[in-house]
C-alpha cells in the first residue's frame, strides 16, 4: 500500500458538515459527488497533502445510514492508495483478511475500491483504492 489516500467520516448532513469542516480546515470542499449505487453523497476536502471524505446517506438502507444508527457520526473508514487493487486484494486474502469486494467496484473520485471487513482489522473499515486510468 502506498499511503493513506483519505479518511472517510460519516455525517448526518453534508451541508452542515461542509460548513463545519470549512471552518475547521480553513478551506471549502472542492467537490461533491453522489455514488448512487452505494446510497451515499460525498464531499472532499484537502488539508495539505491529505484528503477528508465526508459521507452522507441518501437512502435509509445505505451502509452510512446503518453505521450512524449503530455508532453515530464519526470516522467511518481509512482508505489506502494502491497501484494494483486486484493483486492487493489477493495478497490480503492470502494474509487472512476478509475482503468485502473480491471484484473492485467504482467508488467516488474516479477510483476503483474494495473494502476489508472491520472484524479482521481491529474494528477499522479499510478501503483500498486505485485510480482509474483516464
Ligand atoms: Zn473512501
């Protein structure tokens, strides 16, 4: 894995949290993107070389809605950038991790993504992401 690509934070309202994170980071979000297949709306912030992704549920059965119901708002996942997501998935499976998406799916921000089940990663949902070649 190359680096932490972003940290994902589950929020109840992107609109309110955009205001809050703008005040926190001193800079407004640079994009909003809806991933309809996942039932989420996302917004992205930069903090120096780092990125923060806010996630709001767009439907009641969205994974973000379920997360907030169980745990409240807060850090939802940590995403790592990888060069070759398929070989990372294979490597991590061989290491005994439970990969939730054996076939990577299209995520926000022009990425292919796959998640590791938090039960195999000390309770932290891990996202792998690879840029989709343009
Ligand atoms: Zn993410």
